[in-house]
C-alpha cells in the first residue's frame, strides 16, 4: 500500500502530491447565490453541518438552545484563506424573507471563520475549517429556515459554500404516523404519512394560506413535499387524513460501504489499490440487482455519511481521501435518463462527479469518485431526462417495509414580522413512530 511508511515522512512533505480537483465546472459555477446546500469552489470538499456531538444529526436547533451546530469542511488549496460567514433568514419556500439582519440576528451580522487546521498523516493534504454556530457573537432570534453563507474576505458575492439549517420553536403539536396507503395497487411499495396538527394559543386567521406544512423523507430537500391542505378543521385542530402529498415511495434499504480503514477489506470492498494520483483506491464489489427482489431487512443509516479513520478515532484531520470505484451490473443501458451514485456523499443531489458511465463491455454502470474516509450509505438513483427529482426505486426497488426517517415541519405566517416562523417540528420513523 502507498500508505506504508507514511509515518516516517515529515508532515510538510505531503504537499508533494498534487491536490485532486473536480472537473465539474457546471456544479461549481459561481454564477450566483443558490438557496440550497451548494459548494462554489472546486477545492472545497466534504462539507458537513450537524449538531455538536452527533455527526449524523440533521442541522436543526431549537430557538434559544445552548446546543450549537458545527460546520466543517476541507479545502485542498495549499494556503489558508480569510473566510467570513453570515446567515440569511428565509421563508418556507427557501427564498429570502423580508427581515433585515438586525431583526433575526442578535450580535454582529458577519464574522470570520476560525483559522483552519492542517491535516496530518494523509496522502491528500487539506486544510480543515470548523465553525460553531450559534456563538457569543451571533445568535438567531427568529425561528425559521436559515441559509449559512461562507465567503472570502468581506465580499459576500465571492462565495465558498452555502448550507441550509433550521431553527424551530415547539409550539405546534404534531401527531404523525406512517400507515399503509388506501390504494391497494401501491400498498406494497409506498408509505403514507398521516398527520393531525394542534396549535393551542396560536391564532391562525386562514389555515389554508397562513400555515405551511413540509414533509421530508430521510432529510431529502430535493423531494420535499408541500401543498398539504387539511380535510377537517375543528377549534385549534387540523386533520389531514391521508394527504396525497404525504404518499412516499418506500424505496429500499440503503447500500453501505465501510472505508474507515484501508488496512483490510470489508464486506463491500473487493480490494484496495494504489491510484495513479498517488492516493488509495477502494474497488467495491459489483452490486446486486434489487429492483425485483423481495424485501431484505438490512441495517443502514438512511443515506448519511460518517467521516472516520479507525486508526485515529474522532479526529477528521487524519481521515484521508481516496478514490472509490462503484459498479452496478445491468443487462442493458437504461433509456431516457442517467444514473447517479446518490446520498449524503453527493449532498443528496445528482452531481456530475457522481454520474455513472455505461460500460458496454462490462454490461455495467461504473463511477469513480473521490471521497473522504469513513462509512457512508448510498443508492443508485435514476434521473429521467428533464427531471429535477431522481427516482430511487427504478434501480433499487420499493417496499412498504423499508425503514425510513421522516421530518414534518410546520410554518406559521407572522404578519407582524412579515416572515414564516417554524413553530412545529416532528421526527418520526416508519417503524418506530
């Protein structure tokens, strides 16, 4: 392995390897601010935003809570930059609200990102930036959707990355459950979200226009469901009764790969080799075709991504980068769209660098992706031509029994502040409730 003897090298000698860059010029376009999880600089990798102490948690905090979020990302540039950040309050549709920063921020409107730290004992050198928010200099004062912007210097147009997070108040009570669909044709493959809302002490003039419900499956914003309308209204209670917008494909359990150590091959790893770029390369076992198979219960983490190096626990500075080779055998190339490796490793987006190529000789889709060491879930997503939401069932199958996480968000229009406040939030699991 190329890693052998690495500990004998001085730390600075790792800069001899040319940093790996992505050629995905479309994704890294700096044409303008996008109100989504996005990277604007091709040298930036592995952006994570999570609740401190729990890397697999979604970026959600309660208003006034002392628990901060942690923003962490790597930069392959050899020298550190002076980076700044701010947060933008958004409405329920992820567009800027009418509030000015002084109305939703207690403290300064912008602040500097702390000085980065240098990786150690890695074949791929990188600088790791880490930021905690809220902090003593900047705290949100209004519940709702927020976009964190990281930019260079004081120029907010010179973007590095953007990341979504949520600040909520627990005022709307949400009774929610996953039940079998009423349509017997999809009862074996879909999952139905049913919900009832209660809002004691809150005045909502028009529940149809002043209240917005959003539902997510496995924290996927690309397939966020909106447009919920109650069927029954009584006092301060809204009953939705099997809403059409709450019908989700059950999908299949996520595939997983354990790359926390390159010293041994795990179940899905066929072998490790040395890549032409000087990094380690993990060749995964060819995948099984699952779309027509009966349901098989397999533990997963619902698409999440855990950065880890087993040799140095709890220190992402020692987790190296490596290339990962994916192979999905098929009898023929799928017409009418493209295939992607999909999950938190791709920001739950169909990014060009995660697009699979059809290999006619192998009769398989293949992809070679640069990733940071750890454990990650993924599936093969099919994106029809002209579509924006990928189909996760076409190549993976769909079952009602599949274990999925759901998140229900309730926004109330505040006419005094002229913004949407996130006043209700409920996590539920398709099995545990």
